[in-house]
């Protein structure tokens, strides 16, 4: 598995889990501009790997901005540093000397097994990888991405942040022909954590649990509500497909500048095959869309992996 992140707090929950899970061979992590600038994303990602007690996992810096538009960050949610402004000490880990797309190419080409790519961020790196190294990208087993929505948006009324931040990149990824599972806003907010669970984590003897608990409690205080494990769910969706309710739909990305730029248009009409071609979304991908999941099982998997003392 390879993660592509814009480490913000919920990317941190995904990285922590993926680095600690005994079910995952985490080959590497690529960083992209999104919740905050890509240099801060790299710093945050290295801090999370320290908290996970991870070995040498290559982390590479990717795109500093979306393909077309200027970046629009999410500090109001993730804080100025992208990770709750906790003032955590910087990591001493070094980033990989390769660019994100060169690391992606090398990891995919070097893996004996087909690789699952889990982007939980704007898709700028993934689009650049597909267009620069199409032969390597075709070797991916699947892309299980956190992004999009078959219902309403969060960044805008109809657009989810990761797609909205770089719609042109998302359009390239959805049209690529690579098998895609879309873990979107329809399930993104299901695995919610309470403040008492965050406090319980901080009482653990595991440094990973203490880190996670501190981050969770900071986010709960900032957002004044229970907090979602967010991006982690896209990683768990790869491991536990039986816990998901999914359906295959035509999905297209709106790139026109207007009210719904960045929207994933999910065609949920029945019997699409009866539709004449021009009435379907042009160039749409047949995408596996996650519509529901077992939130308690998702939470239990995360807690028991991040905190070996969790009961
Ligand atoms: O819309 C939620 C997504 O946007 C998450 O990946 C979050 O980390 C932000 O990147
Ligand atoms: Ca993210």
C-alpha cells in the first residue's frame, strides 16, 4: 500500500494506522499541497511516523499547488500548522530525495505484488503520476481514494475538499481507467470519536495512543464536536471490504467554473444501460462508491491497532 496525504489531523489518523497495522505493507508515503502547504504536510507526516514508532518508510514531497487554480487551504479546520497547532517537536527523519511521482513509479515497479494506492488528499500527485508514467500507473491494483460525494459537499455546497482543491487533477484520475473505490463524504463522518475516548487514549502507555488522543482532543475542542477518524476510513475500506455497502455508478468531475466546480457527479439513475450515450456523463468512470459502513467495527479496528491496551 502507498498513501498520498495532505497531513492534517485526519490524514494523521490514517498514517498512524497504516504504519502500525500488521495487515499492511506500507511501501511509502507521498505528500501534496492541500489542508496546508506541502512543506508543512511533509513535516506533519514525519512527526506522525515518529509517533507510530515506524521504521524507515520513504516519504517524498510532491506538488506545491493544484494543476490550474491557486491553492485554497483549510486552516480553519486543521489549524495553521495543519495538525491542530499542538507545537509538536519536528522529526529528525529525512525525506526521500525523489519527487513524489518518481517514488510512486519506483515503488510500483519494484513491488512483486500489485500495489493499492490510497490518496486521502487532493489528487494532484496522482494525476501527475498517471500522465508522466502511464505504464506504471496501469500496474496499480486499485485506487481507494478519500474524496468526492454522492450527496452534498463540505468545501462548498456540492464539492468535497480533496476534489474541489484540484478538480482538473481529479478529472484525470477518474478518467484514467484504473479501478477506483470512492470513499466520500457519504461515509467520511461515520466513525466519530468522543472526548472521553480521546482522554482514555491519552492514559495509555503507548506513545502512539497518547499522540492520537492529544490530537483528537485538540480537534474536538477546536471544532466543539465529536471528531471523525476521516481519512483513516479509506485505509480500513481496503482491509475490510465486507464492512462496506458499495454500488458501482458512472462518476464524473465538474471542472467548469461555477456553483458546482469540484463536484463528483454520481449518476444514480437505474438501468443506465438503457440510456442513450449522450444522456450519460461523458467519459465517466464506472466507480465503486461507498454508500455506508459499519462505523463501530471501523472504530474498533483503529483503536485496537493504535493502542494495544485498548479494551
Ligand atoms: O473533505 C475531507 C478531506 O479534506 C480530508 O482528506 C481532509 O484531510 C481534507 O484533506
Ligand atoms: Ca486529507
